[in-house]
């Protein structure tokens, strides 16, 4: 490991100190982890509007993040998507149905990405996120 001295603004240090206190870590561990996250190469490139939406989630309340983490695609949409996927596997869907399926898959991917980002922020704030925690509130 390299020793490197870095000056950071007091406001940034205070944020790191609060996270460290909430997560029972040392401040330098928190800063190192955040820096590592920031420098990791993304697995895939997202459109700028999606990147900005995911970054903006950092400013949402814990309750809002929990709501996003628990979000589900409506059951009727899930069922319709399943029918389209079965038809696609059998080669029996029309080009319009294929376009609809593609849009639904993209919608599902975006939902999954938002949910994952919400969980990441919750974990960063010191919450433990389990599968039971992610069940919709009405279940």
C-alpha cells in the first residue's frame, strides 16, 4: 500500500466522519472505500440521464430509498412479459410483440438498476439489507 497525504475540505471530512461513526469504521477506511468506488470502471456505460438519476438518489431520504428498493413491476405487466417471453422462445410473436417485449425488458433492467442503487446507498448509510427487507410493504 502506498502512503499518500491528501487534503480534503472540512465539509467532506465531516461527511466521512458521520458515515464512519454510523458504520463503526475508521474515517480513513470510509474515505478509502469511497475513493475506490469512485475510481472503479463501470461494467457498462449508461446514458447521461440515467447516470444523473442514479447519482441524484444519494440525496433521497432513507424511506424513499427503501420504497425504491422494494419496488416491483406490476403483476399484470410481469405476467404479460412472461407470455411474450414464452412466445418469443417458441418463435410465435409478431414484430410488434417483440418490440413490446424489448421495451418491457429494458423497463425491467432500469428498475433493477434503480433498486440496486437504492440498496447500495442504504448499505452505505449503515443499514443491513436482507431479502426479507425487500419484500413489498403490502406483502
